[in-house]
């Protein structure tokens, strides 16, 4: 498995879902794995607080026993070159050559995070995954998984045709389940 996986794609394309599936996969073969799954803003805020308090080593040690670190939505580091550099050093320094896995998700392709791209390029343990708008089949699968038996199949197909991302599919399913709204068979 790669030490770092960078998953990017448009809102609602399944980046967070994929990251959670990767965590589940890791836990399936290593149930004792220690995982930190966090929004990037929270993690970066803690890191910056540690820098201001001159406790970076302490913060770094707190990460040392983790097997998987997931930072969701790292878009906020765009244009912050020094922060990108510190983040890579913090996350990847001890991870390279170890079993630690780091998963980053973003709406931005890594090419828009120049320093991050430069620092990660050429590492054997790095994998870049680009997701696109979800297909009709994917949206239908999401709708069916979310609805269970609560929404007729023809409604699920209409939802999958009308909605274009996970969040809008989820919203449409919730609305139909909550209001008992269904479409007539056509």
C-alpha cells in the first residue's frame, strides 16, 4: 500500500467515502491500527497552535503512534507554500519507509498545490487518485444504499438521473423518505 494517497475530485465525487473505505480496508487486516480521521482545517489549526506555543515536537510525537492519518479537504493550503512544506515534513518524514499511511483529499488537483506537488513528486510511496463526476450507475448505487427499501426502484432511478453528486443524491433520498414522496410508475 502507498504511504501517501492524494485523492482529488469535484465536490460530491466520493473522495471522503473512498478515504473511509481505505480506513476500513486497513482495519480489516490490522484491527489494532490507530487512525486519525480529521478535517484538514482542524488538524492544521492544532499544528499552528503547537507552532505558536513552541510545542511542535510534542505535536509530532502525538502523531508518531498513528498508523493512518486522513486529512479531508486540504484545499485551504492552496497558496500557502511554507505550510505545505511543513505539512509534508510533519506527515511524511517518519512515514516514508514505515507502515504509516497518509490519505489527503482535496477538490484541487495536486498541480494547483505547487510545493506539495514538488515535495511528493518522485516518491515511490505516493499515489495520486483523480475522481470525476459520478456516473449514473454510481449515483444509482448511492441512492439504493441510502434508501434501502424505503424508496421504490423507479424513484431511485429518477434521483440518479436528476442529481449530479453524492450530497444532492443524499438530499433527494432523505426528502423522499421523510415525505413519503414517490413518482408514479411510468
